[in-house]
C-alpha cells in the first residue's frame, strides 16, 4: 500500500460545481457537484491515475509544492491524498472442515469472495 499526495486546482464553476485538475498529472481531471463530492471525485481520480501509471510501468511524476501553483480568482489549491493498493490476486492456502467446504460448494459460494469480505470487515478497510 502506498500513499500519494498531489496538489489539485479546484475551479469554481458558475453553477456552484467544481472542476478539479492536477497540474502534475496532465489529463487527470474530474468534477464534483458540491465541495464534498469534488473532494471524493478528486481522490478517486488521483487513485485511478496513479494505478494506471503503475500498471503501465510509467514514471510517477513528483508533486509540485502547492505554493508554486498559480491560480485564478475563482480557483484554489488543495492537497489530495490517495492510497493505492496492489490489487493483484495472491494464492493462499486455507484450511476448513470438509463439511463446511461441502456446504459452501452446494450453496455456490465463492470462498475467495467470502474471505475478502470478512477480512475487509475485520480489518476495517475502506474500499
């Protein structure tokens, strides 16, 4: 798991919505209907952009200092943090009683999905 922090420019639109761009990540742009929505969308866009760069083995650019970014009167800079998790599947050997495996198979349950859901809840992981 890695954390990335980048400055984003929030442009206030006439209808009260926001357009968000990342000066260090050309082409990474998103929008939000409210400030809360724009912040969520900015974090999601940043996470997806960094994940794409990692998958394509591209260089991840350094983040500029927020104070070095010029803005217009209807804009402001905010730092956005994205947590990027390695989504590759790994194989693990688990043991469970035969009767339990039989019941799970009969019910058509995916043990991998159940384990992921249980660990997500147990570890209080945000998706």
